[in-house]
C-alpha cells in the first residue's frame, strides 16, 4: 500500500498488507454521508481517494463544518474504543472517492495484534484536540479577519493543490464562512479585500492563495500554523 497514513506509521510492510487485506474497499459518491452522528460506531474507515469532511448538526438543525479529510486519514475512529459507542460527528464525501472499512470486531482485534496502531490512534486524537483547542481560542480571542485567515491557511496545508502561482483551494465562500464562524457577507468582503491586495485570487468555487502573509495587517501576530507555499505531502 503506497498511501501514506498516520494510522499506519511504524508498521512493517507485511503488517500493513495484513491490515489492508482484512478491510473492505468501498466506493462513495460525492455528497454521500458515510457515517452519521449518534449512529452506532460499527466501522472505522480510512480514506484512500477523494475528499471528505466531518460535520455536526446542532439541535437547531445548523450544520457545523469541522475538519476536511484527505487520503490516508481515518474517520469513524470511535470504533476503536472498547465500548460500542456512537459516532460523535457525521462524515460526508466532498468528491467521489474510495475508503477501506474495518468492522468493529476486526479493527479491535488488530489493536491487540499490532499495539502500534493504538499509539498512532492516540497521536491522531491528540492532534484533533489541538486543532479544536486552537479553534476555541480563535472564537474567544480573534476577530473575523484573523479567524478567516487561519481557516485559509489551515485548508491550504490540508487540501491545497500547488500551482505555479500559489496554492489552489476548492472551497466556497459559504464553507469558509461556516468554518470561520463569520457571516457569508463578512467572508465575501474580506476575500474581496484580500484579492485587491493581491493576497489571493478568486474564481467560482476556488481560491488561489498567493501571498498568505498579506492576510494579516502589519504589526499583528499571524495565527499558527504558519504556511509555506508547498504542496501537501502525498504518495
């Protein structure tokens, strides 16, 4: 398996092959929901192609966008837990793609066979905790400009495609607004301002991030993580 995955980190090639052989390969269409919040967590998935994201539906019916998922990342990870819990969030496909799926009993058995998987899962969980802590701090301490800039930088690192002129993002104003906790009007206004400054270029459903440092006024602190204009690491 040539896909680089943090869940498989440290496993020998034969161990990876053994784990993959125990999975079921599944295809999903864009916009299909693969896991649904509060449903029994009976499977864990690893995305192998396409793109997906986590979302959460509030009691009032509002859809919160949480995290974009790229090939190599797992979702439905609550199925790794000893107790048969429920999915905390839902997962939807943004593009046609494929995933490997392990049922609850199978993936639990592999945690015993290859303890490194549990270490990797814990590392992934810590990473998610850090991301959501950063977002909580941003909501409490950062203004709309800083939050939107942070989302652009984070998405560029996660799902950006390198081009001659910068990093291209396949994302809409509405998605950016929801993820940044700003209105669509505010997101559009800031994006237009940054386009006039040459920081980015907009087209329908896409944004080309050219100079990320221009997203922040001089003399202000740039929120982490820092962005270097280079393509995401994939194999």
